[in-house]
């Protein structure tokens, strides 16, 4: 199958591409390169690449693909809160435009990277894909809007599927340090302390980047009727933990680390536990990585690859990195790239 992966130079895309290639797919990437240089260790091999802003994709660029795996987005809540209109322009409007153009180009499958954060403040009860959606941030709201608008495009020749990923964790050559487990392990490696700024009580569902890649590969290979206009939670119930429990896993993974739950940021309203049984029953997919395994992996990779404080807090933190690109004149006020390759 010929597959276009948007955002292939991001945290998830860098793990996704080799997984799809191992499954026998012919992969092309599409990326403007915000995070292409955010590499810890050796730069991974690149697939054939379309260097284009998501907002500027043309129907001709999508012709000939059997499927689009759409990962590209402005990812995380602090960035969305800082620039909500740009978040909606890229995450919502450009994503729906991409789906419409893909349909016009004859693409048959559209795999969309949504998020479990669409459930918002769901509390302690396990939520299924049928639960009410209560997005609390521009990032989560943009995901809900895309699901609704792309579902309206579905027909006999165009099958979208919405993969609601739990919060990602795990090592990727293009690291992200601003997601909870990756952040806690990195801070512990650099300072000796596992530092939690909330009160530690919110529930979080987590899933390894490699398991996310496997879920997308599963949806590429599943019968079209199994994925047609469906939403699937991606993760495993064993990784539904409180932030304090996640932090304790880091203490156990990083030698000599101590735990500090400061509570300085106050209560976090984002709290939800997720049911992942639909994907097991209907797709035969099950996430396999545990949080302790992921914490141990991150510790090994951070130490082996020489993680530094400057890189951790700047290059591998999305908001800080984009701010530095803007300050350097690489990006304009709408986060359009002024200098390609800069």
C-alpha cells in the first residue's frame, strides 16, 4: 500500500515510518520540518519527503496514495493555549482540508491521530468511545471538530478512522520532553528528582509510541468495514494511572531519584480513565508496553545518548522550540516557515 504520513519528522512520525515500512508499505512523508533537527543521537533514515506546510497541500500531491496517516499538528495544551487561533487553523481547518483533498485525489483510507484528551474531565469511571466528549483545551477541541467534519466526508470510496491515542510515552529519535513520562524521567536523570507540579491525583491513560505505530499499521491492514468512520481508543487499561503512580514508576527506574509532589500548579481538571476493549475485540489490537518498561527504556536512552539540560528544556519542548524558531526569524507570526531548511 502507498501511504503518506504527515508529520513524519515529529515524535510519533519518526517511530511510525519504520513500523509501516516493516509491514511492507511504501511510505512517503510530508512535513515542514519544525522538529526535523530535534534529534537525540543519530538522525534516522528519511523516507521520500514532501516539504510543504500542511495548510498548503495540493490535491496533486496526494494523488496516487492508497492511504493518508495524518499525524501533523501543533501538539500540546500549553501551545494551544498560547496560540488558539493558529491551533485551530492548523489542527482543525488544515486537517479537514487535507481529508477533503485526499478524497478528491482518490485516497481510500484516512487514518487520523486524535486523542483521549477529548474525554476531558471524565473522572474515575472507564470511558469508551461512546462516552460524551468534554474537551477542555483548544488542542482537544480541535481534535473533536476534525472527527466530526471528516466523518461527514465518509462514503463508499473514502473510509476515515479516528485513533484516539492515550498520552504517548517512550523513546523516539526525535524526542518530546513535554509529555508526562518522558518529562518526569528526563528531569530525574538531570536533577535526581522526580518533580510533580500538580497534586498527583489526576488519572492519565498512557501508551508507548511504538504501540501507537502498531495500531495505525493494524488499521491500514484491517478490512475497510472494520474501520469505516469508527473511533478507537489506543492504549491499555493497565496504563491508566494517576500522575503520582506514574511518578513512582520513574523513581523506581532512575537510580537514586527522589519524589517531590509540590502541588504548586493546583488541581488539574484533566482526569480520565479509558476503556480500550473495542480495539481488542474488533481489530485484534492490544498495546503491550507498560509504564515501568517505558520508564526504564527512557532512562537507558537518555543516559546512553547524553541528554543535556539545554536540549531537554529547549530543543525537545515544543513551545520553547517553536518560540526559538520564531525569535530566529525562521517562522512568521502564523508559524509559517520563512526559510525552508533553516
